[in-house]
C-alpha cells in the first residue's frame, strides 16, 4: 500500500524524463546498445559498472560498518564541526521536496543521514543507511559514487542509476576537497524520490561544499600563521642553518633565501625530494639530498595546533663527514636533481629482466636512444615506463642535460599550464613577481618525460604540439618564444588511438608523439622476470636494514611465474617491502610467508600442471641461481633457502630425468672448511 504522503501528480516534463532514462537504460543493459541520448558521463559510468561486473538488478548496497562505529567515525571526522550546522538548516529547507540530507566519507561510506522518517524507511529497502558503501564500484552509478569517481559535482536522475532498484530515486552530490592536500574529504548529498526531482538540488550541494571549503581555507590560514611563528622562533635559535616551512599539503610557505639557489623548490612552491610519507615520520627523522656544491642533511620538525599536525619545518645542514666530503668533491652533471636525488638515473644495464618480450623492448629502446625524435612508451601501470625513459635519456646525446619527469595526471587541470610552460611575473592573480620557468624550460638541453600523457587537457595539447614542431615555448602571460633543445618522451597506459577517435586526444599530436613507439610488456608476459625483480627488491631492503639478503625458496619462483601480477613491477616491489618489514628475522622466504592469494595460486598450479612441468620450471630458477653463484652449490643452497643435501637431490633428479649421469660433482666451494 502506498504512503499517502507520497502521492503527487508528476509534472509532464519529469514523466518524460523518467521514460527517457528508462529507455536509455534498457538500450544499454538489456539490448547492449549505446543509447543515442544518454549523458556522456553517465554512459561512461555504466561502462565502468559493466567492467566491475556489477549486477544491474543489485537490490542493495553493501553494509560494511555497524551503526555504533559509524557514529564514532562521524564524530571524529574532520568535517564534523563544519558540516553539523548545515544539517538542520537543510533538513528544514528540503522538507517540501522529500529529500534526505546525506554525508559520506571519501570512500563512499555513509556516516550521516537526516530527513523525514518515511523517506528514510523507503531508502532503507536499498540499504541506503549509515554504514553502507555507495562508491561506484560497490553500488553502481549513483551521485555519491560517481562524484567521488570524477571528483566533480554530479546529479543522477531515475534510471541513470545503473542498478534497477535505485531507479525510483534522484540524487545530487558534491565532493568537499581539502584546500591544503587537494584530497577529497567527503561528499555532501541530497537524495529524494524521482517525482520530486529539482535541478536546483545540485546547486544546493555545490554551495554547501564551497562554503565548507571556504571554512577550511580560513583554518588553513590560521595553521600557516602558527607554522610561520615557529619558523621565526627556530630561525632565531639557528641563524646559520637553512629552514623550510611547509603547510599540511607540503606547500612551502617560507624558507631561507639560499634554498631557492639550491633548486629544491619547484614552480608550484612544492619542496622536491620530500619523502612521500614524511607526515608519518617521527620528529627528528632525517634524509639526505644533493645541493649545488655539497650534500645536505634534512631534519624534520612537525608543527602542531590543538594537538593536530598542521605542517612541518625542515632544517637543512651540510653533511661534513669525510666520506661525504669526498663524495661532494666528485664532478657532477649540471642537471637539476630528480625527485629521488640520492638515486642515479637508470641505464639499460640497470634494467632487470631476461624474458624475450622484455629484452625485445629494451633492444628497441637502445636502437632509438641515439635518435632525437619523440618516443611514446606504452604499457600497463607499473611496467617501468619511467625507468625505461631514464635509460633512453642516459644513452642519448642529451645525457649530460637534465631529466625532468612530469606526471600529467597528478597536476590539477588549472595548474598544469603554468607547470609545463611557466609564467611571467604578474600574469595572473597570485603569480610570483619574478615569474617562473616551466618544466620544458627546466628540461632544456636534456629530456622531458611526460607520464600519463593521455591526461593532458585538450586545451593545452596545441602548446605541446608547438614544442614538438617548432622547438619553442612561450610562458603564460609572455610575448616572446624561447627556443628549446630537448627530447620529449611520453608515456601512457591508455589507448590513445581510441581517445583520438572519440575526440579526447588530438589526432595531430598523437601522430607527432607516436614516431618511435615502444610497448613495455606486463610482468605476466615476462616469464622468469617476476622472481628476479622480487629478489632485487629484497636485496635493496636488506641493504637498507644492514643485513644479509633473504633466501627465496624454489616454490616461490614457481608461483611467481604464473601469478597474474595486475600491479606489475610496483606490486612486486610492494610485496618485497611488506615481507622485509614483517619478516625481519626470517632467513628465507617460503610460499607460506606469502599472502593467501599466492598460496591459493600454488594449489591451482599444482592441480592444472603435471609434476614434470613444475619440476622443469623449478629447475629453471635453481639453474639461474647456480649460474649467478658461479657453480657454488653451498652458496646457491643458501640463496634458495634449502639445505645443501636438498639442492644436491634436486640436481641429481634433474640430470637423471634428462638422461645424464646421476652423480653430482663437487666443487672446492662445496667442501667443508678444515678445522684448525
């Protein structure tokens, strides 16, 4: 029986819109056609839902957190105090339109819902309750999840929702972004019956999001004032050291004048070479970096306001040890330091992998390194495109110049123009008086690496085309062009040809970049390379810890070679670092030390493949270790994490199955040490 409070004559325009969205949904979901009148961002969301295999008739979102814990999460959320006043005001304002006022955290978890009880009861049928998750990958297309996915305000009406049980609703959502970190903190949302749809709902949530962000900016200014006070106090106590004051987002708000001379600050007032996890480091933590004429030690001092970390002051002092002095006296390239300034650029010899597919890509890169034409590196995320770009740079005539890396997907669209091309002083509000060079100018005489080139906004693509065609660039607000002598290497994990066809990437720019394409294979297509990469990262972790490297059991190599490695090299590195941290006292890494997904994969491998196949693959790893140990079976057994007698047995079994004599020859390394 319908609730009499819901009975309402539906305006003809809304009735037609409901019908149109239902027709479009039927076309897409049932008939698998692209509807002619669907909104593009909705169609894109539906495609993502299909890719995630979300059932289009999913009845309810997943409830992940108990209500008691949700209350605690809401009470402790950084936006609680700023948003609380709006809930009562909005509840009263939205009463006639039968809308719920909703807030979720940055993961799409509902923390707060207010509104009339009968509307809430109706929403509970689809589990639209505190503690349920409404990110797009969990609940299909909806304003909350799609807003988080796109990072923009979104309104989803009726059957624009991917899941049919949500077709009775309309929702409008806007993300709230931290002005310091640029990270989304949560989403404010209005959800109501589709018959009560009103386009102004989107404007309401947008205005609230803007008001809260303005409040956060005011707080940020107070935080910066506090940091500046501590900076002045520290500079008075240590007048002979260099100081850098950072706000919560890593923005440099004050520094010693000599810091600019060192080249440690980029055009966005961000400190280069800052450890990615510096905010989680303890007070007094330190790291080293290269300066113009010597090596420096950076010491971290956190700043607090109301017991919350609000920024940091970094103290830079010269390294004066004899070893460092000797290192400083060595000749240096004039290239600006990379973000990991303590690491040298990769070369072709430092790239890890022996598989045919990988060696083919390396060979192609070596052949084109001597050319000056643009290079386009293609491959999945984590396949090592930046390392390949560094190797090409190191082998080119530009090797003595700088290598400047730019992630086009990590820079806000409204800042990427000034980041790439620089700006003249006073060319826009807030611009530095003296202006700033862009990344292209900084890369002059060397190589610029444009990662995630597919994310470059269409409006800026003609400027890049001009650099490629004419070899010159013009700063924002500038009148004269600057000549450049550099090489451009671009990279992407996207299908640029498909983007060209749908108008998301310029055709002329694509052909200009695609002069020398190289495809980097994913790890799953590089047999034998996964275990070698894993050993490399474990060895690095052992060096940092000042210990002997971990041994790796042959079965680990077996499962690694057939594991999908969706995260490619990055996933292998993360696994190695995780095991190094959790197994610091273990001497060998065995399959049982790996996460459950690897143990499950090993069971599947044993079920699918014959014992002979598995023994041959295990032998390939043993043989590689033996070669690297110069035939020293004692050392090889240590590296394999097995007893020497077990290694002898495996060698004997292999030679016997291959029709060779079953005896095992000893080398001088295998003889026990003579007692004195």
